């Protein structure tokens, strides 16, 4: 009888991966299908509404597509996407690299937190657009001013989220680590950092979204390339469809960057019970 039970169990174990895989695939296909349906429905509604207005006021999806093809063929769209992407990734990357250790230090060193807190609280309420003029005066109209503005946007968000992660660490875990003989460095690596990772990733994602808001403002004011510059230049030619192309490109680029960030960090976050 025991042999029969083992045989049945083995057959069941071999048969489970197929149905299990199908069960996992169905929700994914459903999500993709609903997303595609939602986009298609939005385009249909856009087309219907655009028929009641002039092309200058609200270009149709077809006219916008033709504008995109035109910008792709002359290389304007690709150069704009490349310029904006480089500025965003550089400023955002520097902000994350600096913001994480600043947040950790503020969380682990109380006197440093008290000293930096007035500056953090003050500058986090001053939007980057307020510093555009100063950035151009101090750093010039080149790449440095745009990267600096995105860095400014990122560093405070990441630092504050990292600080929140450090302060949320369970005090019992810290005491247990010390009781087991762990020093400050060991406690930081084994207790504080694992609890802080989800907050760091959340801060990085929020900062990425804010970076897109900042780059458009910076490129509109002072840039000869980039999606913000493309949107602003379109008005000189009364090309509203180019404005729509720039807006759509920003949305798609932001979605792509966020998707890549989620894909890269999802495996790490699963260890801490966090999913996006």
C-alpha cells in the first residue's frame, strides 16, 4: 500500500508544474490583455473627441503618429530621448549614490540628524524649478545645470526614505544583535540595511518620477535638445502634434525606466516580503 501511495505522490508531483505554471500565466495574460484594451479604448476616445476640434487645438491620433514618424525620420525624436535619458540617469544615479549613505548616517547618528534636519526640511519644500535660474548662472546652460537639478530632486527624496527605513528598524532586533556581540558595523550590515532596502527602492522610484518633472522644466528654460526642448520648440512651428509626441515619449520612457527598476530590484525585495 505504501508503494502505491508513493507512486501516486510522485505522479502528482510531476503533474503539478504544468497546471501551476498555467495558473501563474493566466493572471499575467489577463493583466496584459486589460492593459492593451485600456490603451486601445483610450486611443478610440481620443480620436472621437479630436473630431470636434481643430488639429491645432487637439490633433488626432493619426496626425500625432505622422508627427512622430516625421520626428523619427529626421532624427529629432531619438536625439531628444537620448539627451533627456542621459541627464535623468546621471542626475538620478548620483542622487541615489549620495542620498543612501546620507540617510543611513542621519538614521544611525542622532546628533548628525539633528544638525542636518533643518536643511533637509527647508530644501525639500523648495521645488527644483526655483533653482533653474541659479543653476544656469552658477553652472552654465550646458549639461551640468540639468544634471544638478535632477540630483537635487533625487537626493532629498532618497535620503528621507532611507532615514525612514533606518528609524523603522525594530528596536528588539537591534538589542538582540548587540546582545549577541554584534558591533556597529555588523549591526548595520545584518539588521539595519536589510530593513532599509524596501524604503531605499521606494525612494528611488519616487525620485525617478520627480526627475522627469524636473527635466522638462529645465530643458524648456535652457536646452537645445531633449524632450522638454522639443515640446517647447513645437510651439514656434504651431505643431501641436509634436507636443503630443513629446508628452507620449516622456510617459513611455518613464514607464520603461520604472519597469526596469522594478525588474532589477524585485528579486531582492521578495526576500523582505515586498512586491510591486
